[in-house]
C-alpha cells in the first residue's frame, strides 16, 4: 500500500505500460497532422492494429486500404520509408533496383533502427512525424486502387484515415512498382 502526498493510503494499480526506449508516440503524429491543418485525427482502438489484418478489422475496410510504413536500409547506411498496401509484400529486388544495388543491399530495418531513425517501434510506424528526415519515401503503386487509406498512428492500436493523394503530398512520396508480383 502506498501513501500519497495528502497522507491517504492508495492501493497499487496495474503497472503502467512502458514505451519502447526513445519511442515517439501518437501525440507527435497528431501534432504533425494538426500543423498541416487537415482536420484528420488519430483514432485509438481498444484492440491492436499492429498487423494490416487487425487494422482492417478494426476500421471495417479492405485489407489493401491499410498502409504499412516499412523502414528499409540500403547498403546498411541509407534509410528509406516504403508505404505499402496491406495486402502486398515488398519485393526487395525492385526496391534495390531503384538505388542501383543488388537485392541483398536492401534490408528491412530492425526494431533498433526503426526507433533510432524513424522514432517508432515496428507495428506502429506512421508515414509522417519521424525522428529524422531527408530520406526517400516510396509508395507502393498498388495503393492507387483506393481513394481513402488508413495509416499507422504511432502505436500498435492507432491509425488515421487519409485520402491517398493527400498521403502522397504529406510524405513527398513517389509511387513505384515495388510490390511482389
């Protein structure tokens, strides 16, 4: 039993979840959306949206409308953000070709790299409001099937809706053929 500053006895509550060390959060993404004056709000769900299927189930949309924000390293030194449709996988060979390197030179970021470069743990990486910038952003051209898409909002239970043309504008991303055939 703990005693608060007023001298009242308090029962200990459930442990507070601890964020990944150095992780940014929903507040940073919402602040970036607010700064753009888009009227878009991050939605937090009671259940997980960490996988594309979980996100689609929570939103009630098609799996392909979920935007996966995937960090890659090219030649172990150049970060790249890929925004992929939830029903697609990225072809590392196609991604590597954009940089003129072999397939083995394009690797998905590990959790430590995601936190260091992007500022978020895998499963909640948003398409905006990153710790660092100046890296290339590519959008999987299969996203063009949809007018409205849903992107991660910086937590494993947070997403936000965004019209696809606005997502491209917000990120400065370039559409490319990078999905596996």
